[in-house]
C-alpha cells in the first residue's frame, strides 16, 4: 500500500475495525474480551459483492487490493491474527443475511428493520442518499419524468424499494445482479 489514498483507507478502516470490535462495551474503560472462532481455522472469510469501486478495488476476490472495505477487512483479519480470504456473493444474498460459509459480510448494506431481524449489523460506517444514474443528455426534472424512464436496479437493495414504492415507473423495472450490470443497462438504454 504505497499511495496516500490507500494509507488513508487503511487508517480509517483500522479505526472502524477497532470501533466494531469495541461495539457493545459498556464504556471505553471496561473493554470486554470477546471470543471469535472462525469457521475456517486460521482464516477470516469475508463475503462481499463485486464490483464495488472505492470499497473493494479489483474486479474479483483474487484481484482485490485496495478500497475502504478491503482495508477494513484487512485490519480486522490482522487484529484477529488471521489470514484474510474474500468471497464474492450476490448482493441480495448478503442483504438477506445469507453469507454462505463466510464469517462476516462487509458490504454497503443499508440498515432496515427487516434486515435487523435477519442479522446483526454494525454501527454504520457509510451513509448515502438515493441517487439516479442516467445517460448523458437525459433529464429527471421531477417524479413524473422519473416515472416515464426505464429503470434498472440491483436486486435486494433499498434502491429497488425506492424505485418500486416511490417512483413507480410505467415500464417494467429491470432487476440486475450488481452495480456494473446496472450501469451497463443504463448505457444500453
């Protein structure tokens, strides 16, 4: 990790990992020791959904070599004295609490009441508002104009709920596997 950006991401992730490890403690002076036994001895297996530029740099688990969540996962594995192994999973599986054989999922999963019933969620480390990606020259002046567009959304995301429940487009919504597929659908019209 030689770039200043990568060092900042690792520092921020180390702080976030420490916060996650200390979550649930009564106060800063009474840090409880928590036991963690990985499913695979010696490995911390982290599930995420690729692609996730800025969060996981690289297109696959084998090529991941940077990004905020990569640094968070690396810091957590180091803190636990384990090797990091990253696995790719569909976002809708992660958002439903289905991590397969992974010990933990580290992905941009918004907290909802439904998700709280299916899994334990950390304190938020990332917040965002809903946004719309359109082709150059397209305009979304208001909700009426938004309803007339053709939409692509990533399966299992809160964005899917926003489009279905609030926008209510006139055309059938195309549900895709990941952000890359959504961007490709927008580019294709």
